[in-house]
């Protein structure tokens, strides 16, 4: 190895970030206008691919029709770091009134994945320019289907996204944190997700002759109520869990007793132990209630994500890098949330962390929660996020 010292100053990086900011904002708005749901991100992928091809970077083969796996191979050997952005949108009718609001009615970038893509694309352009001064390689994961378990992370990993990778960086916009600041938290920050269906098989009949039937609606109601006591009475109140049924389907007419009901639910936990226990507890409660009333239970676990746990050393990298760019006092410790993220799947294989990018700016209405139809992310945050990602990659590889 040569004894050349690799270093790129924060001011060099900040000026490169500034230079491309208008192009970056335009790119973000283009993405925002054409949101696509999980696994349907075809136009998004085409747009990303076009930009990557302009940069002459290697596109690695993947098994999914959407998403993109890209590599910047450094001119000198070294470690490999991965950076990941999700690319999908949500089934929400946008109500922001922004001039670049969704033109794909019923889909919306309401979780800021357009911001993530614009940040990562901006970072990739700068890192490509800087590659002579960087040791090692960068793997870029444009991952589809984050919002819909089983998610795109596991197929990406199976396709080799993490082969030879030493660490991974993730980011997520955060409307709780003001623009210009970032949020970090060591260890567990996001919940495990277990999506499941309960199907209650009863016996149908005439509404006026209940004695001849097994009413699946009555049984389902009891199950929904009783499962609330798992959270309040069976799990340690110091740990955090949530169980929600988002859909109930059953019945065909007012005067017909429903022979079956489907409950569609999701269980969240902040500890792997609770994650393991929850499906068992849910099954026990639902099964016993079905038995008591002469019905049969069918329980299907649809998919899940693990608990997301950030690496202390990668958080330190983020913190030191951010301070070197923007000074002290710009980092907050974010509270854990019961939302899930399949970025957690990568962290089962390599150390990494997800940094929270502050996008809160009340003056422009950027204070609504994720997944809200009026969710707005402050575009001024792109500058901070891009500089952070570029510098963190450089600092990690040239360390
Ligand atoms: Ni998200």
C-alpha cells in the first residue's frame, strides 16, 4: 500500500454539496411527483438507473425487477461501506398542495423516501468525483418495498448486496427533529414487525336462529378485545409492545350470521424476546376463545422485520463527522419508535446505523408525522444529509 495520506476537508465537501443543490432539489421533486407503491417502483428505478449510467458506475445484477444495486470501486484497495436508501411510496392521497405534489393519485411519498433517494444520489455523484482520493469501495443499495413486509432488504442481501461489506449507513427523515440537526440513538431504536392474519371459522346461519350457528363476528369481537390484555397484562410494562388490527372482514348481509371473519393485524416489539413471545400469546388467546365457542382458528404469520439496533461505533462516526461539518450542538438523541424498518435486516449481518435527518420546519408546514397526507419534508435538509453521508463514507474508508 502507498503511504499517501487520504484526506478531504469538510469545506471541500460542503462546497461540492452546495454546487449540486439545485439539481438535487429538482431531482427530488421529480421523484416526489411520480411516487410508486412497494414492488411497483418501475419508473423510479428507470430514473435512478439513468442517473447512475451517466456516472458510468457498475450496476450489479439483482433478482428483483425494481431497485438498483450499484458499486463505486475506489482506485486504491480498502474496506467496503454500503449506503442504503428505500425507494417506495405509500397508498395515500396527497393533500400537501405543493406545486410538485404527486401526479400518481393514490400514491404519495409520505415517508420521505424521495428525500432519501435524492440525498443518496447527490452523495453518489460527489463520491464518484472524489474516488481518486478514497480508499476502498462503496456499495449503493436503492432498495424497493420497504413499506411492505417481507420487504426488499432480504432479497437484496440474498443477491449479494452485503458481500464484502464492512459497515452500512442508513438514513431516515424525521419530522420531530428541526432542519439542520440530526438524531442518533445507540442500540434499539425501532421495533420488530410481525404481520399476521387470524381467520375465525364458525358456522353460518339465519340471523334469527343463532342457536344453529357459530357466529364468527361475535367471536372475533371477543378476540379483538381480549388481545388488548396481552399488551396490558402479559408483557412487562417496561418493555414496549403494540398490537393493532387494521382490518376486519366478514359477513355478507344484515340477516345472515357470518361463517368466517378475518382479522388483519400487526404486532410490534422493542425486544427480540417480546417479538418471539407475541405470536404465541396471540395464538393462545385467539385459539382458546375459538374453542370456548365451538369455532376453529387459522393463524397465518405473513411476514416480519427484526428489531433495529444501531451500532455505537457507526453512531460515533456520524456524530464526529456531523460536528466536523456543522459544529457542536446539532445532535439530538431520538426516542425509540414502534415503527418497523427492514434496514434492521442489514444490521443482522453487518454493523451499521440509521441516522435521523431533521426535516422539521413549522414555517413551511413541515411538522406533520410520517404517513400523514400533509407530510412535508424541508428540502433545506438535503444539504445537511448529503454532506453527512459523503463525509461519513470518506471518513470510514480513509480512517
Ligand atoms: Ni420510511
